[in-house]
C-alpha cells in the first residue's frame, strides 16, 4: 500500500481559511476529492491522510464528512482548541469517527514560540496519549527545542514533524536545524514527514537543494519513522504532484526496497492506524 500521508482539501466558501488570499494564485480555489483522484491513480497512491488547513472544529467535521464519502481518504488530522475547557470532550466526540486520527495545532502561526509548553495544554496532551491519537507538529526550525521539551514531558505521544520542520533550504543554512532534528530523532520517538520541501524554496528549486535535508532525515530517523507526503495542493505553489512523486522516488532511491516501502506507505499506515479506517 502506498500512502500520501499529508494533503489538504478545501472549499473557500466555508470561510474559515484565514491564511488564504487571492495572491496565492494557483491554490486560491476549491480543491475536492475529484481533483486529487486522478493524480493518485497516476502515482499509484492507494490511500491518503487529509490534514487540517483551518483552525476550526467545523473544518474537522467537514474533512470527516469527506472521508466518510471518499474511499481513498484513510484518515483525518483535525484541529481542536487544546487550551479550551471542552477540548477533551471535543476529542472524544471526534474520535467516535474511525477516520479521526489526531490533531494539528497551527504552531507556525502562533506568536508565542513556546506556546506548546504552556501548562494549560497538559490535559489535552495527556488525552491524546490516553486516546491513542496522534499529534502533527507544524513547526519551524526555531520551535524544535520547545518540541523536544514537550516530548520529554509526554514521551508516549505519537508525534510526527510536518514538512521536516521546514528547513531553510533556499539559503542552505541547515546546521542548527540539523542538530535539533538529530537530537529529536535520537532522544524521542518522533516521526518525520518527507513533504513540503520544494515549497520552502519556490518554483526554481533543484534536487541538489533538497538532498541534504532528505539525507539527514532518513539517516537520523530511519525509514521506519519517515513517511511520504505531498502537501498538495499547497505543493502547486512550487511544483506539481507528478513531479514531487518522482522527486521523492529519487530522494529515497538509494534505500533498500523494504525501506523504500516504509517511506511510501508502511510507516504512515502504522503511525496513523490506517487499518482502523478500512471499509
């Protein structure tokens, strides 16, 4: 089974995508399952994980409704206000749908870099562990030391770092990012998504700019903790689905076949408990 462990779908008229604006050109329109289906077929992708793009529970309910009606969507990563007094009740309600796999707070948009360390979030993190739900860490390189501290407090949290924490690939300034990622790989059980990298550079990206980051991620985390993701349709700002799939194939080409299979699906299937959502 090949899995795209990270993509989005949205309907602009829903009105809760605060980051969306006309200047985003190719992605400033609706994207539905029917738009993605032919791309998946061409790439040989069997299942996907649909990830939140708005910081509302309403969008999570919207994504779950899509998953209920779309055979290829195996799981949904939603959003919950982790500091709210009703956070655990909301998690409990959402988890009644077997497609609901976990949550992703939009940490990269939060002004307080240490937000994830706030004590009032402890109950929500405890609930994620107790309910066997996952945590997608949408972080930037400056957040990595704070993520390490949070995972020290919650070592049993199923955590995956989205887009390899968005390293500064355009400038090649990867030294501190690399040290922090290596420490997270060594000292925690965190996973990492091989996704979103070309968007950090822009349309003029080159394979040579991606290789140092992908090599470090694969070396430090190992294929058993790395999963492919497209970040489509955000991907369209810098590339397209076919090109990114071919590029990812190149980035993992030196791995043995069984390890490539992990990156292309088996890691994601285990992390997101894909079998739970099978018909």
